[in-house]
C-alpha cells in the first residue's frame, strides 16, 4: 500500500470526521500557524497555504468525495504482479456511486436481490419502516361515512338550495380525498417494494413503491435526529442526513431505530475501509446490488399496469352520480316545517357551579407577561443540564399557565414556571436530566391537566454528549379539557 499524505493528515482529523470537526481543526491550526502570529515567516506562510488548501477541499462535499476516491485509488495496490495473481475485476475504483432507478428497469438477478432487501430476507442489513397504510384505511372508512349521511339526509326533509350547494361542494372534496387514499392503497399493494430505509454493507437505500434511491455509506455526513414527543408520548424521530452533499430528511420509528442506524453505519463503514485497505474486491462486488446498473445490464421492458390516475377520474364521477340519485329521490320529500325556539323564562335561575373567571395576575401577584416567557419571581431550578423541552400551544386559542415539574420518589416540585399565549410556543433550555411532567391551566376555561411523565437524558458518546430535545404539543378536545390527564388544584 502506498504511503500517501492526505488533506485529512494536513488538518490532523480522521477521514470520517464530520464537517464541524474539520471546521474546528482548521480554526485551531490557523490560530497556531497564522503568519501574523509567527513573524510572517516563510515557513508559516507555507504551512498556512497547505492548511487553507486542505480546508477548501474538505469543506466542499463534492471536492471531498473526489479526494476520498483518490485516496482509495492510491491505497489500492496495482502492481503488475498483484494484478496477475488476482482474478480480473469487473469494476474499477472509485467504488459505487449514488443513483436512482426504477425497480422494473433492473435485470432479473438484481430484482431478486432488491426484493430480498425490501422483504427483510437478507439478514446482512438493517431495515427501518418509513410509511404504512393504516391511516389510509381509517380515512377511507371515515370519508365513506359522508355517503351514508347523504343517503339518510335525502330520505328526510327536502333540501334547501343552499344545502344542495354545500352537499355538491363537500361531495367533490370527499371524492377527491377518497380517490387520493384509494390510489395510494392501490399503489402500495400493487408495487413490489413498499416504503423502507435499508442500510446494507455498501449503501443506504430508500425504497418507495417501485422507486429506488441509493447512496454509498461513505458519502453520509451531518447526521442529526430530533425525537418528537406529544404530551409525553413518543411520536417519531425526524432524521436529517447529508447524502452525497445534499440534505435528505426521513421520519423513522421506534426511538431505538436511530441508534441502531448509527451503529450499523459505523460497522459497515469500518468494514468497507478495511476491504479497501486490503484490496478485498470480493467484499465490494458481492455486496453491490447496483453493479449491473453501472455496467448497463438493465431491463428496458417496463411493466405495464393500471394507472392510479384513473381512480381520480372515476371515483369523483361515481360520487357525483350517487349524489345525483339521492338528489332526485329527495325532490319528492316535503320541506322541513318552520318552528321557533322556546325562550327562557324571565324568572329562570342558573344551575350548577358559578362560572370560572380568568385571573388578572399570576398566583404570586405578578402581571401576566405580554409574550411567552417565564413568570417573574418564580425560582428557576435544575439549570445545569443540556436538555430542552418545547411546549407548543400553537393549536389552541387559549392562554396557558404552565409548570415544568420534577418528579422523584419522595416529592414532586416545579422547577420552571412560565406563561404561553394562545397560538404560541415556549422553549425551556438547560434542564438537568431526570423524570418530569408538564402541568398547566387553561386560562380561558380554568381546566387543569398534566402530561404523561417523560425522562430527559444525557449520554456520553464517542463524539460528544447526546441529550434530549422534546417537543410537547397541547391539543384541546371536547368541553375545554386537554388531551392529557385531569388533575386537582392540590396536584397543580
């Protein structure tokens, strides 16, 4: 193997270093070797020129990719003796590149390998689900209820003109939404791949029905993830990756899938670099599902299938046909008789408890803030951590008075107290790790509620500290309560 010096060596960073590490190394070396700090000597100018050149390459994703390919080529032994002793290889370094292809364009052998990946039959991988059709079935069932309503309404009283116009408009909307969901269901069950994110020894692959996007794992950088919570319950993880210089975003679950993805990427990256260093071409060829694509061994006879576009044409027509039949039946019905609502007697008395009156100040006597912020004169505790919690009140038209409560075996006590106006949000920073919940009062109705408890974590990893960043959304439901657990004044 050739002993070469790379731009990574010049900046004293690892070859898989993320951009922020490369940037920090460049700043450190620039401060140390800058000519202004070294008497403007020729040596400092020479070193600074090398540092600037290396950073310009490694900070540019495309230039860095070409440099990585050059390193692989230089470190691959290519003497005539070694060539004669190795079987003739079908591809040349640099190894596999990013691409996108239709499943039906692949040759028969490659299709089988891809189907095994998408079906989870190949154990040398990790597979993460991206989408499903559960909610599409629910939407189809719910939207079908509109036609039952039309049927029962047509058998009741005669529709007014305004009612007919509303029924026509809503039928158009329902027909379109129903066509959209049924179209997706048809594509889901008729296409071969469903929707998965798969990490193989050489690639990160995204399957979407019959579309395949793939990126070599060594082109992945800037991996970020945000675990999303709603009222203390885990929802999904927003995964952001820079793939071959372009940012891609995926929604994955469960929460453990992110760490599994990181572990598998690190494992395969190590194996690939070892294969390159030992010139193990068999490892690359045997794990390369897209070798035939680069060699143009593809199948151009695309499969012809029923187009889902037809669903968008026929289903709305069927919907309007159903409406027209019921409209004709409704013409024979009598109009609804006029009536007047009974008035409340002048001497009637209100029943039940007195109505709630919104307080003009916070419980400690301080005026409510004009924007989302902490309420003055309340202590701020547990401020030495890295975690954060965002309380999202943008879905509500009511102001809320909120407490972040620390929960322990002996007692629970508020550590932050704040106010969030309607349609706003507030982020709590620098929270210590531990068990917490959110408790709040709806200042319009006076209702009290709390979230499920959640845990904020700080975990040391090989590249720093991983900490929690939670978003909790408040939703109103019937009778002014929150979609959480009701609590008493004593618990608040």
